[in-house]
C-alpha cells in the first residue's frame, strides 16, 4: 500500500512539474495573429531570352527530308524565345502608404515584382533601391492604410532570448517558426558591413526578407541567410539587425543608393601572439597590413604596422568592427583615429572617403629562381630580391620565401611570400638581406615566437611563427 502511495505521489509531482514548466513555455499564438498582418509574400519574375534554335521543318519519313538535309544541313535558323524565371521571398510593411523591406537578393534582376498581402490582395511593386553589400532592398506598392510593423532595438537582444520568424518558406505563406538568439554581432565571409544576429529559428528558401520578431512583437531583424550543406535548414540562420536595415532604406528612399565611408587600408585581426609581438596588453583593434597610395589613411599619416584602436571615438574590439564603423560614417567627415605604433599611442585626424566600385587587383609579380640555400632557424629557405623585383614590387628590401621545412610548414607561410619586416615587443625591423635576417633570429631564445610582415601578391599580412628552433 505504501508503494502504491509513493508511486501516486511521484505521478502527482511529475504532473505538477509539467504544469509549471508548461506555463513557462512561450505562447506565440497572439504574436503570430497580430504581427502576421504586416508580413507579405513576394514573387518575382525575370524574363530570360534564349538563343535561337535550329528548325527542321520535315518529318524524318518525308521524301523532301533528304533533299533539305543536303542543301541546308544546319536547318533553318529559329526565332529567339523568351522564358520566365520565378522566385519567392518574404517582406514586411514599414509604412501605411506601402513601403516594404525585403532582401536585395529576393528582387535582384527582377522584371516584375508582385506583393501578396495577408488579406490576399495583390499589388505590382516597384523597386525603390537595393544594396547588395547588406542584402537590403526597399520596394513600394500603391496602397494606403496598411498595417505597419513595430520596430525594436537589436542592441537590447540577449543571447538565449526567444525570437519568431514569419514568412513564406517554399511558398507556404505566413509560416511561423520560433527559436532563440544563438549569438550577436556575427561576421560572415564576404559580409563586412553587417553584424548578423544568429538564431536557431527554422529558415528555408522563401523566408528571405521576412521579419524576425522579439517576444514583444517588434521586428529586430530581417532574415537573410542560412548555413547549409544541403540547401535546407540546418540549425544556423542569420538576420540583418533592423537598425542597419532602416539606415540603408532611409538612404535608398532619399537617393536610390547607399553611400559608405572608407579609409583605404587592408587590415588583419589581432591574435594573442600578435598582441604580444606588438606590445599590446591584450588582443584588440585591427592591424594595418597595407595603406592605399593616395587614400584617406595615407593622407592622415597611418602606416603599415599601426594598430587601430579607436575610430571616431568608437572602440575597435575586433578587426571586423572597423569596416562597419567606417562604412557607417558619412563620407567627407573628419574623425579622430587612435593608433598603437611602436609601443605608444598616437592620435591622427582622418577625412573619410567614399567607397567606389571595386577595383581589379594589380597583376602578380614574378618570382625569382629557386636557390639551394640552407634553411634558417625558422625552417625557411629564403633569398634576396633582385633590383628589378624590388622595383616592380615597390619595396626597398625583403626576402623571397623559397621553401618551408620542418614545423614551419604548418604556419600560414607559402613559397612566393615576401618577408618585409620582423616585429617583436612593438619594435619593427625592416628586412633587407639574408644575413641581417639570420642575425635577428639568432637573438631569440629557443621556443620564442616571431611575427613577420608578409607581402603576398597585392596584399600584406602579419604571420606569427610559434616556437623558434635552434
């Protein structure tokens, strides 16, 4: 009898715990019902013009077929045909008079854009402007009195917080999915201007351009990308913060294009080893690998090897912060830049330039013949550049990496790299000869870390080699 009572008590306790936890689980039904009205389905049509095909006007059994083949073996030139390419996406209304936000890739190249509202009405939309760098587009339908999305503050989002997406995955309109914020300020390859919100909300083709809501029913992002090896959802999705998107749409609405600031530098992340080599207390900022000739940074006196710590008063924690902050600065503005140079702080004034169309990379320089020289303490076989090579590269010295042996082969060095300088504890020494380089290496104890400034093609980078040998 006691066992039966104990079992019953456990069952009641389990039901009690379930009921309590169940009440704590979020209910998305009211949010979906209210905010679903601001979400739209976007379908686009692109006209593709195909090449003309050859026409053979006779049946294979027709007596005239053999004669036709003899005199016109390639057939009669056909008429070019047009076909349509269709795609689906999502968006949301940001003004009562019909302005809608979506992704640039949803409407890119479209000849016709159709917007379907939650109440089933359809409108032909015109593209006000789009920005591929942030993947934001602004479109407009001729309507009035439309429901408008409420906007939230992405800065107040917390990792682990519940968020909801509403969109049209695979064309299934007003589909609701939910998850949590997995991370904030994510940088993605080739995406330098967006601090993405990472979530585990199920996002699939057709969700692109749709809103990401917080639990207050406020839009905090635009669903833009997924990480996938299969083409479908795999637990990683990324949204453009709504404050970034609204800044872009304001520029698109005003002028149809987006202006971004630039300073004309190539930068690199500051690792723990690099921070130690440059004499920084901790890894932060962005290392300047190279400076564009005639660019804003050169005019301000910024040099390769400088570490940018602040831009316009904003702290640069990671190298990914700098492109976003500079791009968001109005071209023509004069701002302060704090640098770390050779173990000391330095402040300069910089006039922000404007990003233009991307320029083609300069032609690669040729390599000198390989030598039979022995490897040095780093395990590198190096040779001095010829006068012609130095002239072509625009450098005063430098050593060509011919081969990598031993543990150094695991480093990010490659044959063909040019060693320009060695950095240790904030002191930068330009490399001009093999003997000089070997004398510098002889000063380090066994197991020391060495940081090198490398020229690779048209780019410069800092590479730390750990654990110098004998």
